[in-house]
């Protein structure tokens, strides 16, 4: 069987590694060393952050250290995202992110959620800016050389279909929650038919935040059976499944052993039959919105 490919080529020729490091939990200063090691010891070249994670400075310091160690900037694929309150001016938002990241440009800049809001007295309220205006701001990031590529996150078919009708620069990806309990196959198939890469966040099912064992895909008996069959961990089975069905996966970990475990999930291949076996455990379970009450959804209940 052919090996899994390590990169996808974007329309501008950039190569995006298909396995990246999610960093939403990496918020303490000691993570600098962890992310540095993820790059130089494990081999991660794709790092996913966001202004909302409040860790761009940490990532910036880790990158600086990696560059000093001899890693070439061109090898790295750095992704950050504009939060909903920044969508009135993506160029200004990205400039702030770049300063924290200590970079001249990012490889990919995303709209984090398709809602334009502002904060008034600590509360989120609607900011009446249409998405086509936001996208013009995202395109300006490319035109000004601040972002090599742009994309979206948490967009549904309807919004993205609309965006494709007016965009001048197409989004290269849609980052959404994907794992075998939430395969979103019709949306994924459509994205792929449009040449928009599905990027899977929470490809392991945000294990620590899901209380009910039945909802933890890492504990699913098919996943465990396949882990035994292939001599791999359940996490590696889930990531390999994602890669096999064409997702770009960005598992989060702040633990060095699991970072390595996750990175080597691309070193084997599930058979076609076993990939299909995992497709069948789908429960349409959207952990992030349906189970985890985020601080944001408490402030803006219409979101959930
Ligand atoms: P830790 O940072 O201690 O490794 P997701 O990417 O689905 O949001 O998952 C993130 C959660 O999954 C984190 O709590 C992380 O904890 C944990 N995790 C990361 N990799 C693995 C793995 N290979 N097996 C089990 N849990 C993992």
C-alpha cells in the first residue's frame, strides 16, 4: 500500500504539512520549550494557533528558538486566526499577531468563527459588517504580503458557498471539528470537490472535556480493537483514519510523549476496510458546540 502523503500542495505552490500541532491548551510559558521540542525533536512543521488562544507570544518564542537552532523559516507552516472581534480589520489584527509571533508573514490566516461581533461592557454584541467585507480584509492580508494563504474555520456549506460567489482569492481550507464520531461526510466531500482542504480540529474528540465515556471516541471499542490489531495507540488510529480520508489533522498535546505518538501516526496505513469500519461509528457528535459549553457561548447564548 502507498504511504500516506506528508503534504498537500496549495494553489500558490506552498506545501502544507498534513499533520500539525494544535496549541489551544499551550498557554503557560513552559510550553515554549515543549513546542520547540515538538519542532526539533518530533518533526512538527505545521503549528496551529489563534489570537484567541492567547499564546502567540509563546509560539513566537518557540519559533525563534527553533530558527536559532537551524530550522529554516521556509520549512515551517504557521497558521493563526482572527477572532470574531477582530474581523472589522483583519490586516490590523494580523499585524498584531505577527508581532507576537515575531514573523513577517504567516503561511495561513483564518477567520476563526463566521460571526462578526464586538465587545461592549464585557459583553459580545453584533457588529454589522457583512462577511464579504471581512473577506476583502482577509484578501488584503495576502495582497500586503502578511499572509501567504487565507482560509476559514467553522464555516458551514451555506456560508462558504456564498463566500465562493464573491471571493477574489479562494479559501484554501475550512478548519472544522472532525473525528470518527463526527465525520461530516457531505460537507467534507463538497469541500474536497471544491479543492478546499478540510482541516480537522479535535481529531481525538477533546477527550479531557467529554465526561461521558460513551462520547469519547478514544474509548470506542472499534478504535481499541484496531489499536490492538495494528500495534498502535487509539490516538494514532484516529489520526491515521483522518489522514486516510483526506483530512489535515492538528491534534493538541502539551505532553512530549503524546506529541511524539501523534506525529508518528502518519507512519503506517489502515487498510481501506478498516477506514470504512471507522466511518461507521459516526454519531454526528459535535463536541465543541453541543457538549462543551464554551465561555463564549455563555456570553453569547445564540451561538450554541
Ligand atoms: P495532553 O496535552 O495531556 O496530551 P484534541 O486535539 O482532540 O482537542 O485533544 C486534545 C486532548 O487530547 C488533550 O487533553 C490532550 O492531552 C489529549 N491527547 C493528545 N494526544 C493524545 C493521545 N495520543 N492519546 C490520548 N490523549 C491525547
